C-alpha cells in the first residue's frame, strides 16, 4: 500500500467524471497549506482531485502549491492525501473555487475514492 505518484495515479483511459457530493452526506476536506488550515465541504470529487469553494480564498496559498489534505468520505474514516492547487475561478457569492489535483494517495484510499465516485454516478 505505498504512495502513488501523480503519474501513476493518472490513467487517462480511466473514467474520470466529477461527482457532486450529497448535501446530507458531504465530503469533508481539511486543507493544510503554508500558514493555513481550512475545513471545507467538497464541491466535486473525481478520482484525480477535488474542487472546493473557499469564501475567503486561500491566504498564502498559490497555484501549483502542494497542500496536505485530510479527506472524510461519507461513512469512512478520514485519511491523508496530498495535492497541488491547479486552478481557481470566481464562484460569485460562494467565494473562489479551487481545484486540487491529487499527487499522493495510498492504493487503499484511491480505491475508496473510486468506489465513492462510482456510487455517486449510480445514484
């Protein structure tokens, strides 16, 4: 159960659609960057990353900066992952939308994310 690199985690042939978490069963994300800690609900989830809205922006976090994530999928124990902030857009009243691309995640947790995405797609 070693860590997967970004290159091995990405498989462009794999279905990589984004899913929106349920409001009654959100995906909680703790984002830990340099000098910041935010607890957020995911806007969307895919096998390669997450999208989050941040009302105040990530003060001190820049594009391409690596952040540590604590991810809690509904009904599962929290787990650690790492990612890079890849893009940000204006989300209007919801704040700024940030896309975080996973760079490190264990095989076990990758399987949990895949199962979660597939279950949401089936809903």
